[in-house]
C-alpha cells in the first residue's frame, strides 16, 4: 500500500453511540486497510503472531527483560 493512500488516524471519527460491531464496521469503512494507518508522518503496520501470549504477558516479559529484579535504579 502506498503511503499517500494510507489514512491518518486523526482523520478517523467513530460515533460513540454505535455498538462495538458497528464501530468496527465504521472503522473499516473509513480505512482502506485496518492493518495499515498513519499518524502524522509515521506509517504504522499492525500484525499479529500465532501465539498463546497475551499483550499483558508480552509486556510483562519486556519490562522484566529491561529491568531485571537485581537491577538497581
């Protein structure tokens, strides 16, 4: 997908009163691809791994890796 065709996330407006399903449908309608968007000049690609890890577990592992228990601040 060409960057010039990617919609800036700041231009997407979703009505709060819609149901969750309707909000998803509205988001998809407003974007060419729900997995590619832009914020200002930054292009963002969203992808998912085939894993059992949740975002919480992944984030906890990341924090432990950069701040081991014996790490003195």
